[in-house]
C-alpha cells in the first residue's frame, strides 16, 4: 500500500494557497487505499484536515500529537 | 497592547470570547478560501465575508464600490455604530485587507483580532459550524478616504523621492527577482520579476511573533526605522495582490501611528505586468549581524 507524506511546515503559506488546499491536492492524487501522512504544528490546520477528511469521506487512520506536532494519517477510500 | 499608537483597534482572544454575544459587536471572518476555513468551523456568531466575492468588484479589478460596501454592511446587520471585529484565514491577511477597505469607506470602529484564527484555535476556544443571520440595516457610508490607497501612476511618481518610502512585504525570493510568484499561483504571475526601484524588503511576517500576534511596538519601531521607513515620510506598502501589504499598512498606521501610509493594492501583479515602468533586481537588504 502506498504512503505519501505532506509536512505543512515546509511550504511558506502564500496568498492564493491554503494549507488545506495543499492537503486536498495531495489527497486527490492518491489511489484507493493509499495513505497520506500530514504533519503540522498548527492546531488550526489539524482541525481543518480532520473536519475536511470527515466531510470528504476520507478515513482518518491515525492521529497523534507529540512535541507540538500533530500527525494525521488519511486513507483514501474511493476514487 | 497599550504601547501601540492606537491600541483600540486590536482585540485579543480573551476580549473576543467575552464579547461574542454583545449586541454592538459584529464578528466577521474574512476568508480567501472559506471552504478551507469558515465552512469547517468558526468563532461562534461570526459571519463570513468571502474576500473574493464580498470585498472585490468581481467584474473590474477593484475593491468593492461604496454601493457594494453599503449592501454588505446592510446584509450583515451592521450600523455605522457597530464595532466590527475582523479575523480570517491566511494569517489575517485578508482580514487586514477588509479592515483597510472598511476604513476607506469610513466605518469608525473596526478592530482586528490579534493572532487571528490561528490563535483562537491554538487556545482551544469554542468553534461552531452554525452560520448566523441578521436583520438588514440601512447603512450609508462616509465619503471614501482615498488617501489610504495608492495607484500605479502615484507610485511611479514616488520613485527617487527622499520624502517617500516604498515597503515591499513579499518574500526575499520575490523581491530579488528569483521568482515573480510561487509556481502554484498561476493567476498571480508577472511578465517581469524584481521590485519597484527604491523599495526596501521587509517581509510582512517580520511584524508578528510565533503565535501570530503582533510584536511589541518597540520591536516594530526598530524593525521599520532601521530600514529607513520612518514616520516623517509618506509610506506606500505593496506585495503581490495587496493583502499582505494591508497587514503591514495596518502595523504602520495603527500600531506605530505613522500619519501617511497608503496601500498599493495593484502591487506586483500590476507593476510587473505594466508597460513603461521600471523594475529593479537586487539582493534583499536583510540586516547583517554586527561583527563582535
């Protein structure tokens, strides 16, 4: 099963692009069953990923928070 | 917040939490991308202001007209006496832009949530998906204060004048001309890269702390004055589309009390695509450490 990573801290937020926008784009490239690991130190971003995944029908496989960094693993269920 | 020139324009999260039900306060979340922010959850009682739809004229490239501003205020149940508290996505950039436009149209009591949406969530405060509704009001704006805004011909006339300062708040890579816009922003590129001649590069984020709240006044004063951005000059701020520069416009105008600051919202997406205007490419003038 494929596994991709997206660290939201590595890209500077710019006008015209949101952190969740980057998650959505990465998620859209997944194959069914493939995992996307999202890392963020910003609670607002973690909240957005969590709520969006629920609404988009994605599966939050794992969520943990360690040393101020949240790790959310999403699995694409359909295509 | 008392060391700022106009501390009354900032509210902190604690103040907002205590005024959510205040009848004279209207909380507005100003988003570039509501689907990634407001629609997922927002401050209880906050109404959405969609930056692209509500703050811009969707036909001309322009800020909303006075009539559109009045219609927006009426729809949001706002009277000229209402206290507007703005916050939003993208680090409060678009909230700062809305603040700037609301000041152009003369709304008296506009405030910015210090730290914005990020800090509200960071502190684990209440959020909701419920959208409020309001009874429409009859709102008539003041005459537009055009001194808060600068256009391309005015900026061109400032080049080389010692009594004016240009502040480019974009990233060093944009300022030096390595890129005209990050590659993912297909609609914001320009024919040429670089900066307006004579501008100094002070990226917007240098004005905030790790939790997105503004730096203390003393640090802000040192930041700008050490780069020649002093209150005796007329200052123009710009970025790529005018929203990050609204943030710096807010800092200079309200936190430091500079008397003459205008935002050039045409910014690089206009200047870098225009015929007959000069462009400068150079290293970003970042302060160097003093040798021991």
